[in-house]
């Protein structure tokens, strides 16, 4: 069982190249606007950035929740008040991202906004996994 946990923890490091790809697509619209004066691909690039960000966050949930990555997260998860506040903020953001994504997908008639809503839904799915991982971190590291 430890080998499988270690394998998933190793796979979780794929989040970093995926985040770099997401960053590329998040910055690309600025290049398109200011350098090439092309405004047609803005929403396509932002949608791609949201999708890769959601996938990267999903990969980050494969990490080992019994260990903290840094001292900042250790201070948050060991403190009952800070940890519960952080979980509430994550829950609010997850619901907000999902709500905007679903409302945009089912109500808009504009194709580009519908595609952008799909990116928000994928990001929301990643946040659901991250919220579950955060709850496990809170349970594993809380000192009370």
C-alpha cells in the first residue's frame, strides 16, 4: 500500500508542468492583443488556461495528506480556527466557480462564453478535489 501512495504522490508532481501550460495560455492573450493585434483568440486561450488549471489542481490532490509541503501550510492546518476559515473560503470559491460556470453554460447564447463556462466547470471540479484534500489535511494535522 505504501508503494501505491508513493506512486500517486509522485504523479501529483505533474501539476507543475500543467500549471506552466496554464500560465502560458493565461499570458498568451496579452501577447496576441499587444504584439500581433489579434483579439479573436482571447476567450479560446482563457478557456484553455482554465481547463489546464483545473486538471493541474486535480493532479495536486494526489499528494500525501499526512505531510505538509511548507511551514505556512503547517501553521494553517495545525490551527483549528485558521484551518476552518481556510476550508470555508475554499468551499465558497468552489461554489462560486461552479455556479458561474453552470449559469454561464446553461443561460448564454454566445458560443465563446459557453466555452469559457466549460473551463470554469473543469476548474470547479479541480477545486472539489482540492477541497477534499484540504479537509484531509485539516483532519491529519489539527492540534487540539
